[in-house]
C-alpha cells in the first residue's frame, strides 16, 4: 500500500490533533476521578493509544459503523460521541449514552455509528462482520470497522470472522491495537507467532503492520482501506503497534506490580502520538503556539463542563427496570 502519496489537508490535521487531545484530556480527568473513587465502575483507559481511533475514524462517515471493546472511550469520542453523555455514563447517570446502565465497558451511540461496545474479548468482531454483510446485501455504501486488542487473536471467532469476511469480500476493516500486553501478560507469552498482521495471509486477504503512535500513517492506511472497501475491494487486517500508558484497568501504571519496567514505559511515553503531531504542526505553521494554548484551554473547559453535567444529572429510576411488558419483576 503506497500511503506516502496521500496528502492530508491542514484542516484535517488540525481536527485530528484536537480529537487526540480531547481523548487524552478526558482520560486523564477520568483517571483522577477513579483515584478519588468518584467514578466507581471499572475503567480501561486509552491513554497512549489515541492515534489509532482518531486516525481511523477521521476517514469514516456518520453512517459507517464502529464496534468497540472494553477500552472504548477513544473509539466513542473519535466517532463523534457526545462527551457529556460519556461522562454521565461513567457516573451511572440516566443522561449517559447507555442511560447509566452500561458503564465504561458498554458505551453505545448508534446515532453517530457506534452501535455498541462489549467487554467480551473478540465479542464485537463477528458483529462487525455481520454489519458488513448487511451493508452488502442492502447495497449500502457503508463500511464496518472493528477495533480489538492483541489478546483477541487468541479467540476462535477472530479466525472465523476473517475467513467469512474474505470469502464474501465484505466491507469490513479489522483494526488490531497491539499494545504488547494481553491483560497483564506479554503477548509473546501467549501467541506462538506475534506477527498478527500475517494471519490475514491464511484467508487470502491483505494484512499490514503500521506505527500505531503515528496518526498520519494511520490516517493514510485507513483512508486506503476505507476507500477500497467502499469500492467492493473487501476486508483488510491492520495491526497498529502501540502502547497503553496506564494499567490494564484503572488509573495506575502497574510498574509496582512488576508487570513491566519503568524504562519500557518511559520509552513509549517519549513516543507520545499527540506530542509528535503537535511538534510537526508547529514546525509547519499549521498551528501557532498561541493557538495550541487556546486549544488546550477550550478542551479542558469541555471536559469540566461534561463533568458538571454528569454530576448534576439524575440517577436512573430504581423502579423502572422492575417492569417488563407491564409485568412486575421482584
């Protein structure tokens, strides 16, 4: 795939930068709130992986579908989900995107093309294939995208889904966010072959590995994949090499547990996807220093407004779910 000849407009680069920053600022604030026990549901943070969701979703239309995982905040935001509804969901409020009943791992926003997220590892992969099959049957010019982690490659449904998608040449894009750890286990300890992108060869479909911290490379790869899928070119597996800064679940970094080294974490933090793009935007004159400061302020205000909205929103009616089809359930 010759991605280098794709020029990205300056306004797109600015929008991509702002989206990544929005994801980062929300996640950092959520981490603080979890530490203070203000947010009580289990939370899997996306800090460090912002480029993947942002670069892919920047190429999608509203009617395209995205299927997410337990680490869903970045996908939700990048696809256009309302951040007030996100924060309210984390607080378990009625105004949340899943009406306070799903929590962090079950975000949904069908109105922007995110039908749902699932905490079941690899659980949304066949759903994305099913959506792509429906698009094909209905002759809709839409694309289905599924994000999943490297641990999902241990599940049989991953292989079954790739086979069926390739067999039917469905408009589905498989995005593996390889952050090197399957929960708390290095991926090399549970996969005999860690070249995940090569698994596409078995099913006669293209597979590529790219820098998951380089949003420009991700954008270009996703654009080719999306354009090709819309034209009937079939599916692709894109393995994005990235890294989560926080632990598998919660706000801590897991260094104290001996699961990874400080040196490894520092190495990946130095490859921050946001800082990398920010540096280039400043150098190329696409973003000025005063504009950078203003963007930070505006996004931080958005986050605080979302937090206030969540805190002031009501909890779900505890009696509502006791009724089903008019029959009282004790």
